[in-house]
């Protein structure tokens, strides 16, 4: 009589770990998706559209995001709270400059007088002066420059866009065009993240 009950008990014990594992997986799957950027802590930067320039820009963007110290950058999209997507481009162009300087100075002076007396005397006087200066200087220069452009967005697990930004740059004082755009995006994301975090922290402090 005891044998059937013993077998049933052992079967239940074997099934318990499996049920626990399934429950844990379901619990992870039911994790609510981030509704705004304040709930994003782990970011996956997806491959950006735009060719070779976009591939290099992705590396710069990852570095800039890490420098904020606010996010964990992962190469596993399944572990990310948000995925950064978008496109970037970098175009080279020639910036031409033309300038000219002109200096012109002209001065003229003239005087004339004449008197006469018939049959006896005749006098005449005449003065003329002239000054002319002219100078023209023209310069032409060409400078090879780059213009970088990027439009990115952060998407949560439900596929909803919770943050987006567009940046462009001709290059900063210490950064090239691509690096400057990546830095601007990271700084804007960090600023928006901190702005949304502040009310959350104040609300938590009020409940204590």
C-alpha cells in the first residue's frame, strides 16, 4: 500500500524544480517594459544604418555612453532594458573662402591766373598737381571638412520608442565631427535621464 504513495511523492519532488524553473522564466518574461528612459539601465546599441561611417560611429557612441557612468552597455540585446537604433552619416566637403582688399587714393590740385595789359604787359601763372595710389589684394583658400549627422532612438521591450534625438556637427574644438555627434547624443541622454530620475528620488525620500 505504501509503495504507490511513495512513488507519487518522489514524482512530485522531481517535478518541483522544473515547476520552479518555469515560474522563474515566466517571472522574467513578465518584467514590465520601461515606459521612459528613467527606467533604462542596460542598453544595447544596435547596428546603425549608413554604411562604414555608421559602423565607426556606433563604436564612438558606445564609448560616449559608457563615459556617462549611468548605463551598462551590453552586447546581448535580450538582456537590455532598451535598444538604441537609428542611422548615421558622415560627408566630406570643401569649404572655399575668398577675400579681397582694395586701397585707392586720388587727389588733384590746380590753380591758374592770368592778367594782361594791352601793348605793354602780359602775365600768366599756372599750377597743377596730381596724386594717385591704387592697390588690390585678393586671397583664395580651400579647407577640407566633414559634417556628421545621426538620428537615434531608444526602444523598450514592447517595441515602443521612449526616447529619440537628432544631432549634427562640423566638429568641435577638441573632437572630430563623428565624435562630437556621439558625445552630444550621450550628454543629451544623460541629461534627460537625470531629469526624470530627480522626481523619482524625491518621491522615494518623501515616503521614508
